[in-house]
C-alpha cells in the first residue's frame, strides 16, 4: 500500500515542460460529440490544431435503481469522466465512512473530486482497465460489494475480472454511446489534412465506427499518418488496421497523448 500511495503522490507532481512544439500539426480527435474540449486545451498548449470527427454521441439512460445500489457499495468505480457527469446530473455524490471510490484514470478522479469525492483514487500510471485492476484494493475482493458506474459496450473487463475474483458486482450504465458515422464532408476534411497530422486513439469503438465509414483508399491514407494510442490493447488494434508503429502514450488523458506525439516529433522519426 505504501508503494501505491507513493506512486499516487508522484502522479500529482508537476511534469517537466520540455515538449517539442506542435505548431505545424493537426491532431484528429474521435471523442464523442461535444467532448473535445480537453483535447483542444492540450493541443493549444503545444500549438497544435484539432480536427474533431466524432463517431458517437452520449445519451443518458434511466439507471436510477442500479445507480442507487452501486453508490452504496463498499467500493465504487467510475470508468470515465462522462460517467461522473451523467451521474451527478441525476444525484449528488457523497462518500460514507469506510467506502472507497476509484476512477479508471486521473481525469475521471478529478471529475469525482469536483463532484464532492475528495479522496477519489486513480492509477498512478495508465488510464485503462488493466491499470485500474492492478490497484491493491481490488486484489482480494471476494465477498466485497463493488459498484461499477459506466456505459454499455467495450470489453467489460472490469466487471468480469472483479466477478472472477469473487466480488459482488453491481453495475449501473448511466449513459450509452450512440454511433454516429462521419458524413462525406467530414471524411473529405479528414483527407485534406496535411501530412503533419496524427490520430489520437483512446477508444477502440470510436476507431471501428470511423473505419467502417471509410473507403479502402481513405483507410490507407489514414494509416499513413502517425497514430497515438492510449494503451497496448489499442496499439494492437492499430497494428491490425495497418499502422506499423503506433505511438504509445502514458494514458488516455489528452495531455499524455499530446506529450507522446511531441516526443515522437522531437525524436525525428517523422518524415
């Protein structure tokens, strides 16, 4: 536990600002509609421009009963900032004595803290299911009641793994992702981006929606651009689509994705 606390403290230390400017670059964001603000802030810091091509829209679901049960669990897990936003749109959050609140990444933990959960925890490194499941508090969970507040879709690795470890998992799907394939005009805009443009990939589902909408020629043009991925799993997906050398970021946080791209550009590997 001491090691975990130390890592969490290290997470909050200021990061060195030695990134290479991305002034000539565009970054392609596949975030859901109206969810590109964090990417725009991170890109602006390094001088990059954002080409937003949303492949989904987030819609609330009626999950009050499941949400009530999940919030009363011994351990409460949120899988995205959107899960926090859709929850607090329905109810206020309050931590009871002895209860633990975990987030899949620091962005989600920050959203929980803003919502009133001051002691929300997140992995020190990574913002994905595997990183969260490595948390010491999620190892010996047999008989523990765990609430997972999330959305349907994806791999469902968190709930499945916790159930396999013997936990009593209560799942609340507080929103859903409605696929929105890009129209021809948006695809044309994607094709017209300069060579100095890179795809930011933090969701396999988002890429699949985009991929299905593209012609074979458009797919080939996209894979000629750098692709920054948020996890090893997404790196495998990118390679399966045709990217030879995806750039691995520390997490799905926009700052980490842009930092990875900056390091790639600074290395001189882009030609």
